[in-house]
C-alpha cells in the first residue's frame, strides 16, 4: 500500500467507510476461524470414539497458548507499527515489523521445543490420562510442536499486514488457511480416506496454518517495494528502539489469552463436581458463546490500526468517532445474539446433543452467561483502544480483570452461595467490573490528556 493510499484510509476517508473497510474483512476472517476451530472437533466426533474426541479437548489449552504468543508480537507489533505510521516514520515501522516477525518466530520455536521436552507432564496436567495419552501426544505433536510456528506466524503476520491498512489481504490469508483446514480434515481424519483420527486433524491444522503463513510471506515479498511490513534481518540492528513499544501493547493481550486457559479450566473443574450432563452442557454453551466473542474480536482487530494511527497523528476527534462506531457495531451484534440466545436457548443447545437433561442444563447456562455479551462487546474495543495508544497500565489491568484475578475467587463465592448456576454468573460479573474499570481509565485519560 502506497503512502497516499494509507493516508486516504487512515486520515481522509469518511469514518463509516474507513471502519467498514477495516472491520468487515477482520470479522469475516474471525467467522472462518470460528468454523475451522470447530472443524477438528466435528470431524473427529464423527469417529464415535470418546478417546479421540477427548484428545481435542485436552490439547486445546496448549493450542490457545500459541495465540497468546502470537498476540504478544502480533497485537503489540501492529499497534506500534500503526503509531509509527501516524508519525510518518516509515523506517521505524519497518524496524517494528522485522522485530515482531523474528521475535514471534523465535518464541514459537522455543515454545515448541519446551512443549516437546515437557509434553508428558503438560498433557497429564491438562487431563490426558493413561487411556488417551498416546493419542493426545500424537495430536499435540502436529498441532503444537510441528505446527506451532506456522500457527503463530499466521496470526502475527495477519496483524502486521492489517496494521498497514490492508485488511482485505489479512483476511484473505487467514480465511485461506481456515478453509484449507476444513477441506483437509475429513481427508486425514475419516476411515474412508487416510483414517488417522485425531492425529490426522493435527496434521490438517499444521498444514493449513503453514500454508497461510507462506501466503503472507509471499505477499510481503511480492509487495516489498510498497509495504512497510519488512522482515529483513538487517532491521534488527535497531531492535532496542522498538522492543518496549511492542511489548507494552502486546503483553496485556498475551496475558489475557494465557489467563483464559486458567479461567476455563477452573470453571470446568467446578462444574465437574456436579454431573456429567452439566459438564457436557458447559462445553456446548462455550461453543455457542464464541459467535459474539469472535465478532467483537474481529471488530477490535479491525479498529486497532485506525485507532493507533489517529492517536499518534494527533487526530483525536477522528479516533473518537472511529471508536464510537466500532463499539456501536460490536454492541449491536451482541444484543442481537442476546435476544436470539435467550428466546431459543433449548433449540440452540439441541443442535449439538439430543439428551434432554443436557439440553436443560445447557439452556439454563446459556441464558445466564449471555448476559455478559453486551459488556464484553464494549470491553474488547476499550482494551484494544488502550493497546492502540500504548497505555500499558490500563490495558493490563482491564485484561487481567477480564480473565484471571476475579474469576477463580468468584467461582468459590458464587458456587458456595448459589451452587451450579452461580458458576454461570461469574463471567457477567467479571465483564461488568472490567468494563467499569475501562470506563474509569478512559474518563481519567480524557480529563488529564484531553483525549
């Protein structure tokens, strides 16, 4: 993208068009990511083997950690890159891109090696008993060890490409990887083809993410004269200038994803004290809950470059307009989901299972948990705005409040006071507190910094 094109999108294009141009591709890629995240579970489930299906659940938390690493350098790098462009400093933007890429790749390789060394205790801690350990290890070997670097680079590079205003190209790469995964899954998993089971799903995921990462590398190479997303090793000479800007924005996002693993595991542990049907219902509700969540993440990812650029360039009026419109879109969709989920909770749960007891639990859980959606839909853009501004304290506090600090103490309290359904009210309470904290931080910034 030429400098004139970037200036048009970030500075002059009417706000509704600029926001639409950025968030529509980002939302589309998130929706495809949502589908392909469910693809492994769906096709492995067709084998009717509980051990194979349990494998996907056991390894999921380690897979989420890959997202945490990619966000450290992807979200952090995207924010710092867009702020550099707002200051018209393209050399800094190129240095930030190179450091983000090589930093992410280095951490990806390190994480894969550490997982390989400590696979047994990690998988056992995540619930891989003797009966499924071998299956879980084969799946994790492909998804985390071999496919980990490709997964991290896919997400990281899409963030960097989007940060320059090329949201459509970023969506194309992510979507291509997701669609390829959906196509490859049945070929590797089902008995009438290769019949490799969960391990085959791991191979499909690894190959699709590697293909997406190669797409982005080819895109960067093809556009090397027009893009600031530069991955040349020579740019690392000035790494010390940019590392703080990257980590200040990326660390809160990485921590939030890492703590999400802990929060989900804790809630599942509390619910497991009750009945198997309740545990199954919680798993189904978590899948349904992903639709508005992924939509809000897509909106936030699309907003980040616009917010960072205009904050850095000093155009606070345009930044506020962009933020308000993004929040309105995210909130509107969450309210639509809230209404549909409340009215049709039993019918939605029954799409996943026919057991009447599980449907009853699931409908009750869903109606409790969806009340968090409106708060969550505004909280995500608020946190991403703090990251776009490089406001470490605000983004860190709000991220940790959403996942980690409040969840587990509240689970003990709500479970003790209200039993099983009390556990379902934890997330609405946490999101309300996090949104209130974000609002407080933002009001203080507007008062003290004129934002």
